[in-house]
C-alpha cells in the first residue's frame, strides 16, 4: 500500500508552542493519533487568531475542515516541548490548505551541544469557506488570502 507523503511549503509564517497534556496520551503512553488532530486544531485556532480571525468569523464567513492528512514520524510524550508551525497555501475559489509541521526538542548526544528539533508529524487540512447564515459554501475573501499568506 502506498504511504501518504506530504510536500511541505518552504516557509512557515506562524510558529507556536503547544503543551502536551496528560489527556493527549493513549494506552501506549504516547500521544494518540486522535490527539494529534486536536493539537492541530489548537494550532489552527492560534494561527487564525494571530491574524485577527477565528473559525466562525474569517472576515464575515466561517470555515469547515473538508479533509485532513497526517503523517506520523516520531512519538510524542507528556512533557515534550512541542513546536508547531503553520503555513497557508494553495488557495482556490472557496478554500485553501493549511500545512502543519510539529517538532519536539531532544537533547543532543554531546552534552555541550544545544538541543535540536526533530520532526514528530506533518499534516495538511483542506479548509472550505462557509456562510453559516446562508448555509452554503462561500468565496474566500481576498483580504483573508492576503493576510494568511503574509
């Protein structure tokens, strides 16, 4: 079976730190796949807020997640320092994609070397603009595209 392989954009315009909660862990003792989706949701909300938007008011319209792809590359545990980056890309008439890069800090093998960031997960969400009052798909406002790409 072919594996999903995301091609990430070269530049991420937003980065935040997200704490790994004890409730994110599954019975295997690491962050569960369902919790990765919740972490990505939190990152998306912070990204939109950094531009003055939220999922229910994106310059007068809302957002719906139409699809998601998540690649898992490393385990994530309670107490890990998680850095999450977001980039908006691939705008079309009624939607766009958001790409996510999640990394954790690990100590270097050499005690004198600084810690390094290693990939934990890459993801993409397909977002569709939606007018909740009219109950129909809506056009991406030009202002939104300009702000999210900056």
